């Protein structure tokens, strides 16, 4: 698909971050867009930006949906067909995701499953819901967002990271398996797996809201306790920090993750769209992602040793909070 003019794209997680920037760049190229998110407010901001930048005649619609619930995704599909007045989809960006979830051994099961169900279930249910509409189109492309944690299941030796990594490995494996499935059964549809490194988005803040209180910017008491324990495990003296200091630390980490990233959300969206146009099934986003990929491939048996993380953390643009 070399040109997005006149095409129709569905984007999950369109309220902020890469989803927002994908929508903005697509409408600027003349592509109609339908997006979903759990935040109507964030989507309204995205829609306003899109409508200010869209090519003439482009249609943008927003829909509130939780991607981890199949019934919600099916309802999203039905709303899209009605609002966009079409039964055909050309581009499906399964982009929605959250971080967190933490450890399997001692972590909170609800948080673990919420993270896994959004990051993996959102891709699975998105493909299930919209594949029939893509089958009716003359050409199509499925773009599933995994992560560098889809080939390196870690954030370092002091952080349990099983929920997110397991989900992102599932997304990567599923998309790779789709290559043959689509060639055999729907050759007009292609697929790509996107593996971003550190991208400047609101994922830290958004994840905290999904896993905690969606109406509050503050950490819950349980989250403060967990963060204090994490800081202690990393060798920091967190016992003397007040709850307010822990909250301030997390707020600053979220800001730094967004504002000091080596790759912006807009840059990431361009890399993804260029990859789709080039027909690439594997799209690494960011120099940190490329470096990590090279290191894991070169020494897979060492990938989870502390020395590997130390070498990785000295690389271009890579920082783990």
C-alpha cells in the first residue's frame, strides 16, 4: 500500500501518543480515520488536531471502547461501519497498550491480567472484529504494536516485568504467524509487527489510570507501597521518603519518559507509516530498538544477565526508570 489517499484506517488507542500521531499523519494524507480509546476527552483533542490538519473531505470519528473486552470491540466495529458509512477497512492499527502488571510470582493478579488483556487481547479482538471488513476491501494492512519487550522480556535485573513482556511476545508471534495465514487465505491483506523502543508518550500516566483510579492523577496507597519496594530493590533508600515524595518521583518519571525520549511519538508514527508503505513486516522504531535487537540476537543466552543490562543501558538513548 504505497498511498493512503482515499483509504480508511481504524486505530486503537487514538487518544494520545503514537495513536494520536498516526491519526494526524494519516488524515493529512487523505485517509479517513476511526479511532477508539477509553478516554473520550483525549480523543476529542486528537479529533480537533486531525480536523485542523486533514485533507479536504476526510472523515474522522471517535468511539469509546475498552480493547480488552471482545463485546466492546465488536460494538466499536459496528459503530464504525455506521458512522463511516462503509463495510470496508484498509488499515487496522492495533496500537492500544498499557505498561505495568509487574511480577507473576508476587504481583497483583488483577493488575497482571489487566495489562496482559489490554496489550494482547486488544490485538486479538481487534483482528477478530475487523478482519471481515478488511476481507471486503481491495487491499489491506494489519499493523500490530508489540515492543522491544517482545524480543527482550526485561526492564533490567531488579524489575519484574512478566505481564507486559508476555503480551508483547504474543503480539509478535501472532503477527509473524499471520504472514503465512494471510498469504494462503487473504493475499490482499498484509501485516506488520511494530517494535518500538523508548517513545515519548503518555503511557506511564495512562497505565497508572487504567490500573488504578482513572479519575485521579495520584498513586493509590498500594501503588506507593509497590513503588517504594521497587526503589529499594534497585538499591535506593526509599524508606525515608514520604508518600508525597514517592508521588512526586513518579510524576517526574512520567514527565521525563514523555519529554526526554530519544524518539517522539510523531517520529515513531512516521517510521511506522513509512514501513507500511515499504511493505515491511517487521518495523523497529528508534535507534535504541535497533541496538537492543542486535545485542539480543548476538548473545541470546546472556540477555537476562546483569552484565547484559549494564552494556545495554550505556547505549544510544536507552534509559530505564
